[in-house]
């Protein structure tokens, strides 16, 4: 709990759906902080807690009064403030009255838009106790929930009816009324075990009063207690807990004080695939499953109860899950009447998107993409066949009763049915894994077949979304396109796959409306994700910029370059070598800026100075080696080679004037520098690397 709290507001309600709380908690924190700051009320910290039947927000160090401040307020322009005779206009009179000031308080101040009337105004210090009700009313009226309703004759919209307000400041009751409900110094205990209103004389007693009456108000503590009790109960049941953080978050807001019931269903149900039984328990009943030491599902399951456990609780939950499992068994048997490949044709009747066609059309596009990627990766024919088969079957389970009942099982059921149909293990694995990652915690595909199918799926999702205008904007990304683009990048880099993204996009663009026009936008989208990924890998902004600015969309290669550059910068001679290349680049780019089409010629006989002869010889003799090092991604060795030429480069710039008055010699030297830089034009842009 928040220590040293001197402000407490609890909104008591009927039971609110568990999924509403996480967003509401963050929203209250944000609004409360904002309103206190706007109201000039100092505070130390804020915290929000919740149970199914209450939301409590607290603050520590909240000041008794507002801060008094001296501020400048702007009024009308001087032209609008005075008439032709120099007398105050209605605009100026309104400004004076509105701010309770006189002419003695105003002054003129110039701005870019002309002269304006200003006044120094002191913001008075009001009592916090008088402002708190206004803030609470604002919070309640501005809280956003997935569904809000009016209840009975009440005017306030809220997910469930509000029963009471507990409102204390410095241990004093604060008067507040909303919709006929008056504030008090009382909170409600557990609605079954300790149903009643209990006085809170001091804010410091709040947590204890609730605990004594069957409520753990701190949802963080409640969550960890549930976790601990679940793990212990699973061990006592002879297994291990099938941990599920998302489910744990839900049950935390289903109970005010947790009790764990160990129950057992009929073992005959274990003939149904584990994922189905687990989905039934999780999605419909919010039960936790118990696994054996080998990770197989057992017949034991755990129920998080809001009341002490007895035989009635156990029997009731077993009865409910038995009915659910009977349904699941029926769906499973019905699904098995057809093999997975026999369902593919029916996908022609399932709409994916009105502008992108059916699910079957999507599978066809995925096959087109997968074949192109397979050719680029020189995959063996056997693996190509597995990829083709996996793509063909990848969406067939969408037409099963099981996925219709549990959309979260798409891919997972497909894998199980493919295995039962006798499909190759690489094929069945890819049917599930091509959806990954479904969340931030979900692992990426790891086999080559699964990776290619997953890439095909994600390229189609990205290109398809862009082609119909479903483009992420700001923080909005309803189709998780950022996560999918990030997954593409991560799969390529983690699995050492060289793939030119631009080539893929240009090849597949023919399958989408105005496809060519979206290629550059998609590359920008990928580049943004690459920058994020590279930053998370510890690369510096200029290293990333130097690599990405050359326009290469083989992100594995870009990763290798950025990584090598990051490591190489630890070399003390880095800045010295870099300076020479920057000078080359500055001279050549400055010339090309004014003479973009000028044809430079080279004649070795025009090399008159010893230093320019040495520079030419150094890079001419090593041109083949430089190319080989770049081709084999041996970037550290390449940078070492360049360091070897540092003294020669320095000697050239110390002794040789590039922009010689003799035009032929000037052109010859410019050609020499441009030719050296041409070795690295598609590698990285040295000019973007900071020498600090």
C-alpha cells in the first residue's frame, strides 16, 4: 500500500467485469495526477487499487491548500483594446472584469503578432478540501470503460451501479454528493463473508479494516497471494501449475480474498487434446490446469474462489466443467469426420476481407510469397514441398467447430489435426508456428519451414492492410502490424537469413490493389521497426543511421554492419580513420552538389605527388580484397584494413590540394576520392557517424 497517505477515495460498486480494471486503474492515475497539477495542489505520490466491488485511489503528501502563483495573462491586442480616441473598448473592459483587475494592473507587451495587453495576476490559494469534490466528479465522468451504462434513475454512466463513496482527507470526512449518493467514512466488507459497512477513522487503518473484513484491497498483493496458493495447490494435487499470467491477471479482479479449490474431472476427457481442455477451462471458466512432470495435462484443475472452499464448491465446478467438456468432445468428434486437407476448398466460402477476398485467396497469396522466398533462400526441394503443403493447410482449421468455439486455438488445432492425419511433422508444426509471435512473450518459429510460412503470412498481412488503408497511426495499431514487422526482422536476424525485403515487396505487389505505390511506405515502416530493434540491441543512433541510410533492406546484413561498427568503435584509432573518410566524402559531395552530371576522368600519369600515388596504390591493390570482405560480411577485418591506410590518407590531405587550379589534375584527384568511396557506397555512410 501507499505509505503515509493523507487522501483516500473509495468508489463502492456492484461487481465490475475483471477485464475493465487494468485500463481504469491507469486512467485514474493519469487523470488524478493531471487534475492535482492543474489545480496547483502539491502531492508526493499516487496509487490506485481495485477489487471486483471497489476502486480506491490514494495520495500521499497532498497539500492542505493550493500553491499561490503570480502569472501573466494575455488580453486583447492594443488595437482592439482602445478606440480611435484612446478610450478602453468593451474588449478591454471584459478582460479587466473577467480577471478581477484594474487598469493599474495592465501593461503592453510586443509579440510576433503585434502589441497586446497583459496583466500580472495572482492566483489565490484555495483549500484542497473544497477542490477534491470537483476532481472526483471529473474522474468519474471521464473514466472510459468498454461498456458504460446508466442505472435506474441515476445520471452517471458507470459499468455497474455505484453504492457509496468513502472520502477522507487528513483523516477528515470530505463532503461530496453525486447522483444522490453522499460520501461517508465507511467502507464495505466482503459482500458475503462480512457484508456490512465499517468505519475508517484513519486512512492508515484503511487496509487493516478491509483485511479484517475479508478484503485484500491491494491487487498486487492479492495477485501474488493467488500465485503462491495456486503453485502450492498444484504440488499438493500431484503436479505442477500450468502458469498463465493473463489468466492470473483476470482472476485477481474476480475475488476480494482468494481461496483455491482443487477439483478433478473424469479422466475419460483426457482423450480430447490438451489444448482444447485447457482452453475450455481458461476461457469459459477461468480455471487453472495442472500438468504432470512431463508437461501433460492431468485431470486435476484449480478454481480461484471468492469464498471458503467446501464440497459444494468443488462439486459445482466439476459439474460445470463436465458439461463444457462434453461439448468439446462433440466438437472434436465432428471435426475428425473430415481430414484437414478436405476443408481447404470450403475456405472459398469464408470471407477474409471484402477487398482482399476469401481466406482461400489469402492462402493463394501466401503460397506466391512463400515460393519467392524459398527460391531466394535456395531451399532444397523436399523443404519446398513441405512449405507448399504447410501453406496449403495453414488456414484449414478455421472451418472447424473447435476454432469456431475457441478462436484462440487457430493453428494449434490445425497442428493436432494435421498430426492425426499423418502429415509431415514440419508441416504440422508450421501450421501452428506461422502465427507466432501471438504476443510479446510468444517464441518465434525456429524451423526453416515454419519461418518461411510465417514470413509469407506476415508479408501478406502487412501488404494487405496497407492496400486497404488499415495503416497504424500514432499509438493505434489494431491489427498488430508493428509486432508482425518486428517479427519478420527478428526472424531474419536470429536465423541468419539474408533476404532483401524490397525485392520481396516488389515481387508480391502485383497481388494487391495499387501494390507498387505501397512498397516505399512499407519499407519506411520496416525501417522504423529496424531502428527500434537495433536500439534495443544496444547500437547507437549514428551507427544505425549510417547503415540504414544506404537503402539496403537486407536487414541481417545491416545488423552485421551495425554490430561490427559498434564493436569497432572501441578501437582508439576509430575517430582518426573516420575523419579521413569524412573529408573525402565532404569534398566529393560538395563537388557533386554543384556538378551532379559532370564526367570525371582518371589518368594515372596525372598523379604527380608521392602522397596521391600512394593513396591510389593502397586502394587499387586492395580493391579485390575490400570487395571480398564486404561480400563475406567480414566487417571487422575491413575496418582493420582501413586503419592500415590511415597514415596514407592523412598524408594525402596534408600534402595534396584536391581542388588544384589545373582542371585535369583536380578532376583526376576528385575521381580518385570518388572511386575510393564507391567501394563503400552500398555499405554505410561514413558521414553520418559521429566521431565523438
